[in-house]
C-alpha cells in the first residue's frame, strides 16, 4: 500500500477552561492552536489542516492517524448546521435537552475533526478515509458520528464565506453489531446501512431523481446480491423490497443440483462455494459504493459497536476498505472500551477489541484516524446541567456537583441521572415562578446510592408499568433492532405470557391480557420514556446500555425464554428456507442451550433446524454463520444416532457439511475432526466420498500434491471410476 507510518498525536490542555487555546505536542515539538467558539451555527473550515498535518486537538486526549500520501488540499466548504428543534432555547417549561445533544456536549473539536475527514472523503482525488471512535460506554461515540448528518457542506467562496451554489449532498447511513443477536441476519450492519440509505432515497424520490437513478444502478449487476440479502432480512409484506425480482435467486431455486440435500459436493457450484461467496459479497458492496458514491451524493457509513463484531462481517469490511476505488465514501466505526465491565460477553468483546487494532493495521489503502472519547470534566458537566435548565452554571452549582460526583462526567449517565431526578420530583418546573426548582436533600439522597453508574437506567426500567416492562424485555431478547410486526405477535401470544414477569400478574387478574391496543400503548410509553425508538417498521433501543440493562432485569430463566421464542417463530413462520425468521429461530433456540433439550424429539428438531438454517446462511454468502449453525447441530449428535436408521443420514449430513465449511474457511483442524468421525462411523464406502474429497482439498491448500491425488483417486474408485496409472 501507500502507507508511510502510524503517527500518534497527543493533545494536552493548557487551560482548565473549555474554550480557548490548546497545547499540542507532536514528537516533542509543541504548537498552539486557537479553537473558535463551539456555539457558532456556521463554522469556518479554516481549522481543517491537510490530511498529512497534525489533526485538530480533542478533549478526549488523543487522536491517532495512519498517514498516507495525499496532496495538500485547502478546505473547499463551509459547514452549516441544519435547523433543529433543540436550537430553539426558549425559557419556561420544556423537556430536558435531547439525549443526543447532551452526549455531544463538549465535543466541538471532535465534530470539527470529523468534518475535516468527511470533506476529504467527498473528494474523489483523495485516498479513502476511515475513522474509528472509541471510548467507554456512554461517552457519546454514536452521537458524535451521527452529528455529521446534522450539517451541510456549502461550497466556499474566495472570501471564505459560503456561496449561492447548492451544498454538496451526502447520506449518513448506519448499522450496528448486536451483543445478544449476531446470528439472525448475515452481515447485519452492512444490510442495515443499505436499508437506511434506501429509506432516505425513497423519501426524496420526488426531489432527487439523480440519487434514485444512482441507487438503481448500484443494485444492478454485482449489486444484485445486496438486494437479495435485503429481501431476506425484511418481513414478507415489505413491498418496497419485494417488488425487486432477483433473477439469480430464481435460477438457483430452479437448478436441480442446488436443491439437492443429500450431498455437500452437489451444492458446491460457483455460488455455493463459501470462499467465492465471501469474495462475491465484497465485490457486490464495492460495486455499490462506486456506483452510488459520487460527488453529487456521497456516502458516510457508520458501523457501531465493533466490540461485538463477528469474523465474517469484519472480513467483509476489510475487503471493502482495501478496495482501491470506493468513490466518495467515508467509513466510521465505533467501539467501546471494556475496562472495568463484568459480564459473560466481556472476554469475547475484549478479544474483538484487540482484533480491531489488528484490523486497522491491515488497512493499507485507507487513510485511518482514531478518536478517543473520555468522560467530561466537572466544569463541562456544570455547563451541561445549566443549559438543560436554562440557567447559569453558578445558579445550579450544587446540583451539577452532585451529578458529577455520581456519574464522573459520563454523558449518558448524566442524562439518566437528570431524568431520574425529574421523575422523582427532586427537580421540577415551578409554574408560579416560571423556573426550575430543586430539593437538594432529595438530590443528594438520589446521587449517593451505593450502586454502579447503571443504577439510574435500572431504576427507570423497574419503574415501568407491567405491560411496558413486558414489551421492552421481550424486545431485548429478540435483539437491538426488532421488527414491530414480529414483536406484536410475540407480545400478544398467549403461549408466551408466562415468559417474563408480567405473567404472574395476568394470572392473578391484576392487569388485562396483552392485546393489540395494549401493545400500542406500551410502545407509546416506551418511546416517551426513551426506552425504545421507532425506525421505520422496526423498534430499537436508544443505547446499548439500555438494551443490556433491560435484558439483565428479566426475572425468569433467559435460556428457556429464548428456547420458547424460537419454538414460537417456528410454529408461526415455519422452519423451511422460505421462512423470513428461520435464522432468528435457530439463534433463539441455540441460546436456550442444552438445558432446554429435554427429549430426543426436541434434540432432533434442533439438529434439523440448524441444518436448514445453515443452508440459508450459505445461500446468503455467510460462511461463518453457516459453520456456527452446523457446529451447534453436530454438538447435539449422540453416539447412538449413528446406529439409528432414522437419524443416521441427519448426523452424516451435519458432519459432512461442517467438514466442508470449516475446510473452506481454512479451519483445517476442525474440518479433520469431522472427517475422522465420518470415516469411523460411515456405514457404506459411498458415504465417505464427500469427506475424502474435502480432505484432498485440504492437502491441496497445504501444497501436499501427492496425498491430494491419492485421496481423489480413492474417492473416484469408490464411485466406480478407476484412474489409469
């Protein structure tokens, strides 16, 4: 690649004030830089240095940049903020400042740095740009990246001001990795980003014809695969996606060899080979970005929660970013620092964070920056609290000191703390005096509890009415994003009434049974309390901490809840490859664990479901997911299954497919284990042909030509073809 070096730039504050001169240390050389007022709605781009110069300083403490050769370029745009409701800072009674604006408080320099990177990314003559934002949970990583969508890029004139020319258009789209559900949709963050883009373009179809045409071109040729994946990730009644006919899928369904389920080799056409499928997915996304990402409508892709990333999607993103021509596209990634956290998934996430550092090091063709966000200092929290209640910092100094002492300046928990104080009437608006009043004794009592900083989130969840609690707990089991139609079916199902805490109250007639009207009321309350947000036809949690806390507050056996949810999905939507939720059903039942497998009939059902789901995952170019599903199925196979005529073929198929999948992914040791099992348990020589071919392919990968030829000859001899020496 064209990478010259990795340069770490450390920024140190010279003044305790939030606005003013900043000290910048670069390799022992100190420079000063003045930052303008962050309250300006129109900001000059003069602060934007060229990409190979020192980036603007941040409050967070550090920015790291992987430096690539790129030309000096003067800022070509003036960034103008879009008008939003939060800008109307009227006095009198109003709701607390929005969560997103509070999370951004004190991040003016980071916003400017993202604007600088975005401006470079929208220039086709510059290398591709990527920026990774990391910090503790609640530090405002997501809000910072989303902030780019709140600004426009107005062309800059010779006098330094914006011109009358129309602003340069770019679309901010986003997806995220899910801590609790990474198996129900292959390449979920990428597909979510495409769905977000399609929704934005559809909303402008009457005013932005060029974007509509570009989107249509992007989904043609190689990009057709992306439409196929979008189709399978939505409900069947989503006509906006299903109106597009994917001819390639129809051809695959009509092809006799692709419908055979008795041989792993019979399915290994060009589309079914997992290695080629993964490459094909990368080609599809890169084609899409080249066709859509133009100066007329650039693209900013934000993928959140990299600490929960899966290997397949991470490999795909690496392929995308190492493409030499991606058009006008900026890639943003967010990941959480997990120091001090303690849950069952932390170890895996810490390994993922380490993998992210290695991942960034492999980006040879991309200019990469890293921004670290830390908690806010006490003076900034004082300004945040004052702004929230339209006061001067000195007027609410005691309140802000108590809030800072409880939250240590974490923006998300500052917001949750203020919400709790309002909900408990420790802070309330006095209509007679026309100002906010507070009770310091009550505030101190609320801010001195001996719990962790998640206390306020948990208390808010516990205070919800039973029908709302049931809604958000079921949603937390299904994932960060949940289809509303699916959630309503689950919520109103009498089969699932006893799964969460509301069940006992229903049986004792304390509340009415869930219905469609109860569901709608629960959604409204959850939205008002900022526990859920509507995104199109789906609901999502505003923050992963809310998702995590909601899930952890479930009183019942979570494993049994997941198992029953999987059974419900199979019953309502079926368990064939045509089921829209077969991957989600398999993921839910697998999360139930062995404790839920109480009989051989249940065990065999789960084996078949994993096998069927693996076919769907392979068809959607998700080899890693297919391997995980097959592994779950193989783990359920018992020794006596090989002697049972009704189960033998199922056990054999699971092992053969897993051997093939793992070999294709380069996991030869796991593949050889499955091959050895089949060679030991196979009843007929013909049953070993497929795994012998896989073993030969492994020898071929390892450049062991003689053993490869010998195994292929042995396999051919079994099926009646004898090679001439």
